[in-house]
C-alpha cells in the first residue's frame, strides 16, 4: 500500500511511519520537511500535495495544533485558531484527498483524550477533538467507493511527558509506538467510523 | 429563579419555557421576537443582552442552526457557517454570560442525536454537536463560583417530524415537552459537565 502520513516528523508521526513503513510504501508530509510539504491550514496546499502524489491507499493525519489557555482567557480568535488547524485542516485533507484515495482505502485522523477527559486550559483542544470525532462518524456513512475513515484518540504520549506532565497529572501515558498500532488497525483493518481510544 | 431562554420562540424553546415557567421567572430571547432580542452570531449583541438583563440564575440555549448538504458538496464556508452559529454562538453565550450568572447558577446548551448517530447530509451538524458537547465537558471544570454547565442532546422532535421524517427514518422521535424536562434537570439539579441524551 501507498500510505501518506501528514505530520510524519512529529513524535507520533515517526512512530506511525515506523509501524507502517515495515510493510508499506510510506510517504511523509509536513509543513517544512519530509518527502512532500503541506500546510493543512491552506486548502490550495493540500490540493497541490494530492495532485503531486497521485493515487494513495491510505491517508493518515498525525498533525494538528490547538492553543491552550484558561477558559476565562479564551476569545473567539483562539477557538478559530484551533478549529482552522486541527478540525478544518483534517477536513481539508479528507475533502481534497477523497478523489485520490483508491476504492476501499482509508483516512485515519487524530484527536486525543481531551475529547472525553478535560484538563485545565484545554477547552479549545476538547472542543476541536469532539468536532473531529463526530465528523469522522458522519463522514463514514457518506464517503464514496468503500473509502473508510477512523480516528485515533491517544492519551498523553510518554515521549511528551517531559513537557506536558504538569498538565496531565494522574494520566497514565502511552508510548507513541503503542498509539501508532491503532493507525495500522485503521489502515489494514476494515472498520469505518471508529474512534480508537488508546487509554 | 430568573431563567434566560435563548431561542424561546422555537418548538423546543416554547416547551422549555412552559416547563420552567411554571416554577420560575422566564425571560425569552430570540433574533426577532421575545422579551429581548439577541443574535448569537454577534458577540456585541450577546453582551448587550446580558447588560440589559442583569443577574440571572440560569441561561438556556435552545437555538442554533447548521446547514445540511451531502458530504461531497460541503465546503469550508458551510462548516464555518455551522461553527459560527451553533458552536461559537453558544460559546459566546457562556463567555459573555458568566459574569452575569449567580453563584451556583447554570448554563444549559443544546446539541442533538447526530453527535453519535449520523444521518446523510448531516456532517456539519454532527461536527458542530460534537464540538459543543466536548466544550461543555471542558468548561465544566473551569467555570468560576460553582457555575455549572450541561448540554441536552435530543433526538428528532415529534413536532418536527412533518419536515424531517425523510431524514430520520427509523429514529423514534420524542416530544418537545419530554426534551424540555432535561433542561429542568440541568437548571434545578446540581450536576455539571453532563450530556443529557433524550433518545
């Protein structure tokens, strides 16, 4: 299979590339490095990437940023920043990518535990993750040609605990390698509309 | 209690006003009628409403529009239209309303069954509902002074079946009066961060 991984240079993206690269032809994309460049905030950039890439069997997203701030300090610009990046960025990937995905191929998006288990200063992250997961359930029943879509929701990654531990006290971290397995489950399995919770 | 109901003239809003009006002082708000006027798409309009209203014990939202269209026909403008109205509109209500809600008071927002059970042409609705429900869980742990926040997720309303039946085949409708009870559970109970599913 030809597998596109957006965010291939991040902690999770590298683990997904290692997991799937053992069996498949992996193409890595990111904003400023990797095999191809893409900025998910820019629809034209996403379309250009797919035109250059040709047909793929699987599209994986391991990228998406959201701002963190106390609820009382959040304004509309902060919500829109997160929505434009991690929600609409992933939706752009699905919209522009669908014509380039082979019959029965798949999209696998990314959210995180904050959809269900909130932390202080994480309201934008929760909001955006909740949107992505519901989008995946809805898109799953409308994608053409047997194309599937799932989303992986990991808890905090072990590799990120040096930076995030104060925000995730009491959360049991998982390794990026373990979270990466769920992407293989989505790509190489046959399910659709699923949220794979890695926690 | 003084209870603000935004969307008081809709099918659900009227039922909520009937349920809570029996025991409380209900103030109805809507875009073009009711006791006060408000447009949730406009932050200044929401702030003006609260300044005129003074302190309240409960804020209820029974309003929020999203566009319906096949997945393949959705563009970024359509997603933003739904996000600006039903998601950011309700977030504006919480942000601007918090200083005006008494200690231990409550917000009760609205989503719908499409968060979990998608229908054809409902991807924006699902996406927006998922965002609102996750926002509510996150905001619940950060609101000050014991202020609570919950969300009511009804299935299709019996009163709306004349228009929506073709989209909701096999969905068992509930009456607006039954959905309205969940708003009373939120306002008069003590729970927070809950999604009350009326289906």
